[in-house]
C-alpha cells in the first residue's frame, strides 16, 4: 500500500520568489522520501488553491492525504481557514481521508537552522538578537512566537503588529547594544524579508527557505500526523463522518 499523499499548504504570496522557494522545498521533500506524492497548495495569491489541489489529487486516485501547514505559528489560517477548506473537501470528496498535521513551527529543527544561519552570517555571541516574525492578530500565536524568541536568547519583533521590528532594533541601540543581529523567522522571500535589511541591524539572516532542516520538519509533521491515528483508522473516520480527521491547529 502506498503512503498517503502529502499536501503542503503555504500562506501564499504575490512575490514570485516565494513560490520558487516553496516549489524547491517540496521538490526536496520528494527527493528525501522517494515515492511519496508531495504537492504544494496556497491559501491565497498563488495557484493551486487548496480546493484545486485536493481535487487534482482525488482525480489521480489518491485516497489518503496528510495536510502539512507551512506556517510558523498556529493562528487564524491554521485554526479556522484551513480546517474549513478541508471540511468542505471531505464533503465534496467523501472518498478522501484527510488529516491536518500540526503547523510547521515551532520546531527544534527550525531553531537549529536559525542558529546555523546566524553563525554563517557572522553573528557573534555578544550580539543582541532580534527574532523577526510576521506577527498575527492572534495573541496566543504571538505569545508562542515570543517564546520561540526567548528560547533563542532573542527579543521578538513583528512586521504586522507591536512590537515592530524596527522599534525593537532601535530600542536595543538606545539601551547600548553595539551590534544587533536579526534572525528572519519567515519561510519564504517577500516584502517582509526585504524590509528587514533596512531595520538598522548589523546582521540579517535570510529566510528559512528550502533548507534541509525545513525539509526534515515537514516530514516530521507528516509522520507525526500518521502516527497519531494510523492510516487505516484515518480512512475509516473520514469515510464514516465526512469530516476532517485530526485536531485543527
């Protein structure tokens, strides 16, 4: 019996560089796990959409799908948007068994990647560190990102809410920080990542991208979702109820 397909779901971006990097990520997932059907979908901006990707997989005869959200915090998209799309897909395609895995982050593999990128960029141990995240309207998700920053010995800064990344960097300078490094906790390139180079830091690392640690994290979430229920139980649950199996994030 073949493995369930992996549907990686990204936020989506109007910047074509983001799709190129995410396509490379999924290609590396397939390379790491030969024989695994792994495809990419987007919640917005880019094609294919989640419903279109699920429709395509169903037409190919795929019966079981594990959906891995390529999101770094469990906010609205993971808790509401994606589960809603998957619930509708289960009604539209009752032959599909669909499980939503946990979001990609936080994960120790991603922390290892941030530390590696900082070392490669020349960040020194004495530098003040800012973890730059997109931010969200979900206070729980922002608190989770702040915990990630604390685990890395960093101060959190957000692009879309307070505290703003530029204000955090300026505040560290005002308090006497001689050198500041910004750790980009963003998956794909885009306007946010570009703006970080103007935040006033001495070192800015690149997006997480298609790094080996990200590939391993995607497969970890996929495997964990399967282990949580098993493929046979997954199929039976969705076939019987027409609803998405597994916990929403």
